[in-house]
C-alpha cells in the first residue's frame, strides 16, 4: 500500500492556530529556502546566459502559494526525527511535528501536489512569451517541484495553489511529536517534553485520545529515542548517527 503519512513541522504558537481550525495555511513562494529553485528565475531564449525581465510571468508565479510536508520513511530517523528538520522548521526543537494522513484530505482540483524531485543542477526555464497560464501548467514540475540535491534530506511533498488559502486537515491528524526541549524554560528549572508544565497544562488537555503524543529525545542518556507518554520506547536508540547516510 502506498505510504500516505506526511509530517509538518511548526512552532507551538502556530500549532495552536492550526489546531483551532484544523487547517494549514498556504505560504508565499517567495519564502522558499532553495535559492536555486526555478520558481524564482526565468530565462528567455534570446538571453540564455542571463536573466530576462519577464515581469508578467514572474507576477503570475508569485500568485501561487505552497504548503510543505515531509514524507514518512521506514526508518523514522530520516523523517520525523531528523534533527536538522527540527532545527530549521520546528522552532529549533521547541516546536511541534504533526503527523498527517493525506489520504484523508479532500484536495481541491485547484491545487498541484506531489513529491519534490532533487537534481544535481536545475535547468533554466525558457520562456518565449507564450500563454502564461498554459506555460505554468506545462512546466509546473520544474517550476514548483524541483530542487537541488542539497535539500534531498527534506524529502518534501509540496502542495501548490493559486486560489486556495487554507488546507483542511481536520480528519487527517493522527499524531503529535514534541522533543525533550518542548516547554523548557530559559532557566531550565522546569522539565521539558512530556514532563513540562506547557505540555501538562496546555497541550495535553486540548488533544483528544485518538491523537497520539510522542516525545523525541535527540540527546538522551541512552541515545536517540522516541517515547510515548508512558515512556515506552517507540523508536530504538542503537543508532550511530555518524554512520547515517542522509541521502536515503
């Protein structure tokens, strides 16, 4: 069966908004982190070695927005437990990772969606003043779903739309993951993770029983681990991260 589970990292404050209305907000393409993405640059066939001012095309592409998810892998370390993802998108480890079953989402026919492919070098898009709408549809794979291999560890699944503002995930949230830094105060007097005041007084009471809560301990005494609320180990800790191939 095709894997349908994805992860979305966010800060705790943003998670509260997500949970309140059970939606993810589409974000501007201008904030994408890969500076080589073709969605940012357009080349004309009469100026193949430089940038061509294609203002109309540029403005049209800017009108599209996106939501980024991360594919779940058999080895959980390569998806929901990857420290670099928590560092970039999970509020430096103090945020939330939401496990989402995309098979339970009703996608509008106004969205493009799919896995991002990672290539050694992104080929320029040649725009020759053709119909902009059809040009974007024809080249959507390279415009919206192609990044350089530098970002392959993200295993991104992207949802792109020009017209939609929010994606309804009300029936798709299956699990919430926090880290041992969650809820930890600056003076470290309070315990982090599932032992924190923030967890016990705010997060736990708001979640129903059918949504699992797990804690990722990246630097525990026994090494990397993922545990449930009863401290049962979900993910084994006998991994040497120095031997991990992040390209898998």
